[in-house]
């Protein structure tokens, strides 16, 4: 322990025995909750800190303040906090530090990636001193070789998520977007494919209330999509009602985090993560074996000829369709969306989750030309793809009867082949995974990317 002019820092292993005493601590922030309103008028946040003497399980520090701005705003889990005059307390046999807003103080410093010794946030009454640098440098050095003392079986992959359950996910932050003041959306990924879900809609809803292509109000800009990995589901994460307007500005693109007690929901067949008042965010070193395993799995998928196929369709897609170009390996819809050329041809493995018009008798225009819009998806994206003219004739094998068309489309959409409800009833549909060929084109030469569209070609729907 190092002496200071008027106080000393305690190792965390010593501090746990100093119940009801004021102590001074320095530690790495391993875990943080989301700021929330207390039962009174204050705002509250809880952090968990660790040092070399007490890294497992660490010590919780509970903060109360008159406003969110006076709470510690940790720029990143793994940063360092200095605490002055916090009181050691116990609750249900767990020892924690209590930050009293009347006499306690804190300072926050960047963690392992920084050589700066200036705090980026300082509370009232905290005095920085030259000796602080040694404690910060020692913790940064310790953090370099730090590994979480956790069992990888404690975590779930995105491929294992279930609706409505509290989950512990280790995810990489790909993009953070403030859609309105203090209203954040986070896009996260681990390289695996989220489970495909049943579609619960009326087929006739496609006219006035079509199945959405994304849960956000609009698609992400193409330059953002181009930064996303080619394979693996990207989960959109939002703040739950109890956390809205509290902000997530501390998160950084590229960092890996353990989202503890996150809830996942399904809307219109699309997954969404929700940060609840009880959700916590844990520090994850970039060299943690779980993170390295995710990255290695992703690289292996990219290197394999069939690695871009959805995991849900293994060992092979359904034979509901057949395509030409058998030798061509499939790509993901995210590959299609981010392809550097406007016009191109692709082979994909997709599900058809909606069709418009939904009535087979309306597939042809008065002039006898096929004109059908399909909504297709894979684990990486959902897009509209059109069947038009000769490509439609090839897809439907000419002009079969309405009865035959209806039966084939029912099979493609995951309906009972003999279903005759005309799409007016709610159904649980689980469309099969099928091969299809897509070609991209544009409608407006002055806005080729903004008017880019997709058509299905060289694909046949089998009876």
C-alpha cells in the first residue's frame, strides 16, 4: 500500500475487511450497469472494479447523484477509476463500496490502450496528484495479461438465443447510432447466425402493412453496411423503457462486451436485443479465448466454399427450387448489398417470407406479364426481389394453372400445400431455405445506388 499526504489506497483484498470505514480505492472497471432513476429523486449506477489482489469476483461500487451528469460516465469497460472516501458496506453477505455524494469523490482514466495520465472525468472534491500515475501505470500493466476467470459455457452465441430469456452474450460492437437525442441503437455481432423464426402474418397484409425489411425506421447507409462482416447475424440492440433517455455514449465501435442479462425479442420475424434496467455490461479483453474463437470461426466460414450458407439450412437447402450455376458458391445478402458494383449477379440461399400480390391469380398483368414482389431473407439481411417477365416465366415454368401456382407458392412460403385461406388468416409459417439467383440493376442513371433493385433469374420453382 502506498502512502499519500492525507490518505492511502487500499488493495481491494484489504478493503473488504474494512466494513463501515471510509477508504480510498483504485481499480479497473470490469462491469457497469446502466444509469437509472432511484426510488427517490437521485440517479443511480453500479460499477464492479477489480485489481490484482481481488480480480474475482471484484467489488461493486454503488453511486447516487442528483443528475446523470454527476454519475461516473465510463468511456469503456476496462478503464480505471480512483475513489476517495467511499464507505465499505455489506448487503446479504456481499461487501460493496458506497459512494456518498456528500464526501466521496472519483476520477476516471483511460485503460490499457492509453499512455495518458490525465483523468477524462473528475467529480467535485477530487484532487489529482502526481502519485496517481504510479497506481494507474501498475493497473494498466496488470490488465495487459488479464484473463476473465469464467467458463465459456456461461455464455451463449447468437445462434443459441431464445426469445424472452435473460442471456449472457459476448458481442462485438459494429456500429452505434443516436437516432434521436439520447436514443441509441447498437449493432452487435459474434459471427454466428441467429435462429430463423416463424413468420406470423396474414398474407393479405402485404398490400397495406407489408413485412418490414428492418426494424429501424430506415435502412442503414451503405457505407455503414460495408463495414459489417460478410457472414453472421447483426443484432440491433435498443434501450428498454426503463432506460430510455439515459444514453449509451460510452460505447465504442470495435470493442467486445459481455452483455449480461440482455433480453431478445422477435418482431415481424426479426430479432432485436433490449437492454433492461437489470442488464450489465462487462469488460472483455480482445485476447480473451472466447473472442479469439469467434474471430477464428468467422475466418473459417469465409475460407470455406459453402461457408456463407445459413447454418439453419444444413446439411443442404430444400429442393423446392433449382438453379443454374451449380458450381457457383452462394453469397450472403449482405454481400449482395455491399457489392462494389451496382449491377452484378449472385447466387444465394434464402427464405421467401412474403409475396405481393398474395393471390396467384394476380401474378400476371393484364398484358400477361409476370410481376411479383418477393420478400426474401437470410441471417444477414432482408430485401425485396422481383419476378418479372421472362424471369417469372422461367421461375413458374411457363403459365401453369392458378391451382398449380397456388400450391407451389404455398410450399415456398411455408404454408400447407392445400391451404385455401386466400391469405386472410393469421398463420405460423416456417418457409424452407432455398437456392436462388439474383441480379441487381438500377432504375435511375442519376442515382444508381439509390435506385438499385434486385430480380430473381435462372431459378425455377418446382412442383
